[in-house]
C-alpha cells in the first residue's frame, strides 16, 4: 500500500527546505480543538468535548477516526463500570488526550492515526488525520440528557449527556470552516466508532462536501433488526429498542428523525440496520466498507447479555456459545443485505486470538487473513481496495474456521497478552 515511510518523510523535508517552505507549528502534531458550548457538544459528564487534528501541508485528503469503547444506559456503566462494555472516558477528554495514556495510545491505537506505525503502513498515514474521542456512552449517536437513578435510593441520580450526534455535527461544522475541501474523505471507526462512523457518515459527507468519500466501519455493525421481528429472527432488536429510548434516537432532535428528514424515502425508521444500505443508495458514487469477525465475543456480549436472561445467568465458560449462536446468524443476515450493492464491500474473517476477536484494525492487521473460499493475506488487502477506489469492491466472508493466529512475533504477542488481560 502507498504509505508515509521514513524515507518519504526525509525526502519531503528536503523538498520543503529546497523550496524555502516552513512547516507551521500545527503540522505533524496533535492539535486539540474544543467544540463551542453553543453547538450543544459535550462529554457525558457535561465537560467540553474535544477532538484532535494532525495536519499536513501536502494534501487535502483527510481521514476521520471515530474512537471505540463501551456504551451505557444506567448509572454504573455511564460512570465507567463494566470494563470494556462500560462507557469510555467517563471523566471527559482532556486537552492532552493524544499525548497521555488514553484509549488513543498516543495515536498508535490504529495504523490510521499514526504517521509511522510499528506494525503496519497504510496510505492514509500521509493524509490529514482527525481523531474523534468517545465520551458519551452512545456509540456517537445520542442527543438526550438522561437521568439515571442509583440502585441505592439514598444515593444521588446521575445526569448524563448523550451528545454523540451533536459532537459529530460540531466536528463537521469545524472541518467545513477550518480546513480545505478534501479531495478524499475517509470516515472510519472501530467498535462503538464503527457504529458511529456509519451513523454520522451522511452528516460529515453533506457538511464537509469532499470531492470523493469512503466509509470504513470496523466491528460496529448496525444489525438488520426490523420492529415486529421475533427474538429468533433479529436478536439485536431488544438492544435497538433500548438505545432508541435511552439515547433519544427517536426524539424530535434524535438521529433517526434527522436522517429521515435529510434523506426522505430512503431507509426504514423502524429498522436501524437499514442505514447500512441506505447510505449506499444516497451516495452511489461513494464506497462503503464493513468489517467484523464471526467470533466477536465483545460486541455480541454488548448486544445480547443485558437482554437475554439465559445469557446473563450462564457461567462464563458457557456464555460464549450462547452469544455466538445469536451473533453469527445476524452477521450473515447483515452481509446478505449488502450483497446487491456494488458500492458496498465487506470483509468477515472467522476470528483472531486478540480481545475476543473484536476489531480488525486496532493496533495492527495481523491475524485477519481469510483462507477460504477466497484467499486474502489480511484485511490490508480489503482496505487498499476500498480506499484506492480501484476495481470492484471486495465481498469476502470466510467459509471455514481458520486457526487462531496473531502472526506478529514476540512484540505483537506481548501486546495481545496485555490487552487480553493475560
């Protein structure tokens, strides 16, 4: 893949010196941008919302990365309880977020947000990079002030600001006012950010007005779950009904109503999963890519545990099988809905031995190969096909389980153990 290597950095610097150009202080460093309070943007605890920009003077191409993390609809989880499934950044996003110990890992959380990454190179490393932290517990989609009681009536309730959609709109407005129109805009995200990038793609697309645009949503699927379906037909419907209420998705200023007003006649307001294919209809010249593991035990846990008592009560050793019995058919129905669309691609390997087979693009791409019926060495092939805008989009669904693999040597194994809690 085209990438910004050390050699290209040196050559770029020499070219700038030869031309007498000077690098502005804000180039190649993370700049914190605080969204004005007048936009309604905020973190869940009511503190200011910040996103981070790392610019280059050599291109208008821009990648926007929506951060992942857990979600919440109760006081404890909104305060960060629940481990990976609890709300991220419950204390807000400080101005030094990108240069301190945080989910962003100094920009190394994914190759998309590092100029030079220890494991992988990707062409967007030479683009402008915008990192969108996650601090609202609503997969970047909410617009509601919620009050969550404490289980102990003697303790105070929690007032919580689900402002994810407001934050995304404030980001889009800032980009339109402060950056040149992108030649190419890539909107991406992992986990909660995968759902957030899908949900907010149209807002960024319409306000920023790039000449070309692409979506890559990693491991945040909006499952096909129409109202009226049974739990067997659409296991995610119970989750969808919960978040519609908790995060204000159906409210007058909620994301569902805003999207239906923006794109009348496209998508189904009674099926949150219809957004996946609706965007492809609204923007037929854009390219859309979705990726997830068939054995994802993190997002499936988020999707089902709170809504199926038999799963919540099951011993940990038995819970995985119960989760995947619901998850794998939903993943298949999700990808089947995409098949008719030439501008949608998907990449669905079986598993990898890293954070419960959750996310294909965090830290690196090792262990993401597909071996049958097609053969792809890693998700990197899918990403190159998607972003380069060359040829038909890849639609790859692994038919046979591949052996668990990390494939990155001792350093990768050490990081895997760290993130897995081993």
